[in-house]
C-alpha cells in the first residue's frame, strides 16, 4: 500500500519482505513518538512499526510539511491488519480519474498552479468506472472511452478539521470528442491541454508525486503492450 501524504510517498510492507537497507538514508528501530522530526530526512525506513506508531506519524505528516523527507517506508508484522486499522482512523473517500491518450499525447489540466490529471469524488452509489469517466469529461469538456485500469492511489488531507483518506481509481482512456474541450472553471481549473511525451515530462516538474506515479505506471503499461 502506498499513501501520499503532503505529496510524500509512504509505503507499508510486510516485515518479511525483501528490503535493501542500502536504499535508505535513515533507519529507525524505536517508537516514533520518541523520534525528533528533524531526524526524518531523505529516504526513511521504520522497521517493525506498530499500528499506533504509523497512525501517529501519518496524522503528524498530514498537519505539517516535512520538507526534508523524500519517502517513508514502514515494515509491519501484519500488513492487512495494519491497513484495516488505518482505514478505520480516517474518513475514506472514493474518487476516480484517468489518463486520456491519443496519438502519443495525453491530457493534463492546470489547477491551483500545478499540472494535474482530471479526477474527482465519486457520487453516492456511482461505480468506479462511471465516476472516473464523468469526472474526466466534466473537468475537461470532452467525451472519452474507458480502457484498462492503471492503478489505485491513496492520499490524505485535512478538511474541516477531519482527516480524510482518499482512494482514487485511475484508468486509461481514449478521446472520443475534444471539439468542446474547455477547463471546468468551478473546479478551479485554469487550463486543459494535450501534451506530447516531452511536454508532459517537462510539466511534471511542476506537478505532484501522485500524478508522476500514475503517469509513470501508464507509460509502463503502454510499453508492456508494445513488447
């Protein structure tokens, strides 16, 4: 499970998983409540973390930006139990979005001063696929066809003092009609644009790690189909 907290990737793995400790700059084997925040820098590994430790740090990271932390990995004895525990601590919201592709180009939107992918919260009783299509079409002013699932991402944020854990389902999509393409202003979208590979790569310097993760997975899937 990978969660993005304030755009920092957090992974939860089984203690039995093969992990190369040389990939990490800081390794912690103690209660996180006793670890000063200044020690959380670069790539951090927390071994045999408790559910309470993880909950404590995730909430802390949601409230505060850790500017020197690049990535955080936890190892736990029971991964499924830990994930279920964390889900109960947060209000879970489901969302859907997509990578719309055509002739080597994809669509990116410009929202809140960053390049992003179209996505949004699912409506009550709406299926993941239907919600993803609706959100992409509404935010970009286009018509799309649904392709394969790319991946699922998780990220946390605060809303009205409550901790939210958003689960977003991402899909490959084709463009059926972009003749009326226009950014959805009510969603604070300033621009919607087709970009080729080089333009996309350049735009990702001003984007989110979640978006880079999804697009990386998208291109990897395309590459696998070609080979």
